[in-house]
C-alpha cells in the first residue's frame, strides 16, 4: 500500500497537535492549587446606605500611593495587557489600562454595595510605569499578602447553586450587561474572616460591562456589536424581556445563556 507524502505530513501534524494538547491539559492540572478547607462565602448582608461607593471595598485607607511606582513584571493571561507593580507604600497591584478600566471599577463598586465579595480596586486617571510608559484610565487591583488566590469556580457547579444570593448574582450580570460570563473570570479567594478561614466566590473580571451586549445569539457571531463602558448605549438596555409562569426571561445575549434560565420572580 502506498502512503502519500501529504498524508504522512498531515498525520504528523495531528500527532503534534494532540501531543501539545495533552501537555497543556497536564500542565493545567498540575498548576491547580489544592483548595483548603473553609467556609464558602459569596454574599453577606450589609448596610447599603453606609457603603462608600467612591472608595469601594478597599476604603480610603487602601488608596494607591502613586508617589513612587516600581515595575515588577508583565502579567500573563487574559486578553488585556496588565502589569504587576508596587506603589509608594509597598502595596502590590495589578495595573490594567484601557477601555475596561472604568466599567470594571464601577461594576465592582455596585456588586460590593449589595454585599457581594469582590476584588479591591481603584481607578487611576493617569499612571506612569517605569519602563512601560504612561497610561490613561488604569484599574489598579490589589494583591494583599493576606489573600490567597486559589483558582477558578464554575457557574454550573458551586456551593451556591439554587440559592438566592447566586440567583441575585446572575441577575446582576445581566443588569450590568456583562458579555464576558465565563468560568475563567470567576475567582476563588482564601482569607481569614470573622469566624475562621473563608473561601470567597467572586467575579474577578468585570471589564465587559456597562455597554451593549452582542446583536444576536448565534455562535461566534454574538460577539458582533458588543461594547463596554458606553453609558449612552447601556442606558438603552433592558433587564427583563418577559415573565411567564412565574419565571423571568432576562434580556441576555452571548455566552452561557443557559446559566440565566429558571430565575423566579421571587
């Protein structure tokens, strides 16, 4: 039997792709941290009227000290360029410049105001990072020593499935018009709480918010037309499409649409 050279090349290419895929999956499994025992927390009851939405979860006391900025390294992962830096007080931050900085900071404030656990972040109008340049509108996200980053959690499998706080988080994702609802943006943080070690289930990336969802629900094409940080477009959005048999159909287009099914009026 004669085997053509083209077929051999094609087969070789398939073997290489398969081998690289196995290596990538294996590396991902090895990189996963073992999650310590702790109390899962997503939301807690708060006095909304006393929450300071200007300074957010870090408060005035954690404001970045911009008197001196030290570049540490480029941050890998995600679609946006990010940098790890140290400020004048010695605190470490991840700087994310660009169009997502404003909507991410604002959306984090709104979730935190309702009692949801979030990142600690601030918006800096202008920031010069030595060796990297000067950037406008930069989100600084804290990396405190007392908070462990333990990986990601899944929308369809977590300790809060079916609970009111989880349903409320889904509603907020549609309210904020977050078109980037994917598991990789869900972050699990470990920290000491009031009653011992806690596991905080948060949305770690809220950059794709406060704009417009895509034009349709077709695979890949749902990306067309979506924006973030566009208040005039966001103002034209709606939250609820209709209510039928006590169930709410939220006005959502894009990834993970099945996540937003089955939410009751209650």
